[in-house]
């Protein structure tokens, strides 16, 4: 009996020490988190999430069920014993966290929409610039060359070109055209019908 009575205070004292140590660690953690920047907070949460994901990837289905059941029981006991003020603070923190998440999601969506709009406007401006661009020098040179070929093929005389055989064509050209026009028409005829011209 005496030994049991002497051991009980010792066990209670160790438990109180553990609770006090846990409280001090929690207070230190809370203090350090209050002073951390947003980037430091994001980095810490990323490391914690990676560690938890690695730990949970190795657990079995039964271990996962036990973990979720223990979490639910712990939350239930904690909420039963919490005061009205703590409950309000917890709900306020939860609501603020949800508001921040919605704001960040809305900001990301807005940035994505603006990027898409900018891309559409850029493509539209590019299409408008292509439509309004004057002909390039290569296109202009090609057109000039075509005009020179057409001028070269048009006879210098003013009579209509006959659409009959090459013999009638050459006779008409010799009768109604001067020497330059006849040479031009004969060359035109030889280009158009080389076998008959020879």
C-alpha cells in the first residue's frame, strides 16, 4: 500500500512534466509561427505535407482507419471540453482560413483569365497586322516581272489577234504589223506553238 501510494504521485508528476513540456513547445512553436513570413510559412507547410504524405503512403489500410478514428475521437473530446470562447476562436480561425483560400483561388483564376485574354488580344493584333501589312518586296518584284512578261507578249500593233491557226496568225501579223510587231508576234507564236513555228 505504501509503495503504491508513493508511486502514484511520481507518475502524476511525470505526466504533469510532460504536459508542461508539451505546452512550452507549443507556445514556442506558436510564437515562432507568428513571426514567420508568408514564404517561410509556405515552405514549412510544404515540408510538413511532404513528411505526412510519405508517412501515410507507407501505412496499411487498417492503420489508416485507426489513425482517422483516433483523430475523430481526439477532436470530439477536445470540442466537448473546450469553452465557448475557445470554440468561437476556433471557428473564427477556420472561417478566416477558408476566406484566405477562396481569395487565393479567385486571384489565381483572375490571373489565368487575364493571361488568356492577353493571349487572345495578342493573336488578334497579330492577325490584324498580317492583314494590314503591305506586299513584300518579293511579291512586288514578282508582279513587276509578270507585267513585263505580259507587255513582252502583247504585240505592238493595234489589230486583234486572230484565234485561228498559226498560218493565219502569221499572215495577219505580217500584213497588219510593222517589223517589231511581227517579230514579237512570231516569237509569241513560237513560244505558244514551237512545233508549228519551226
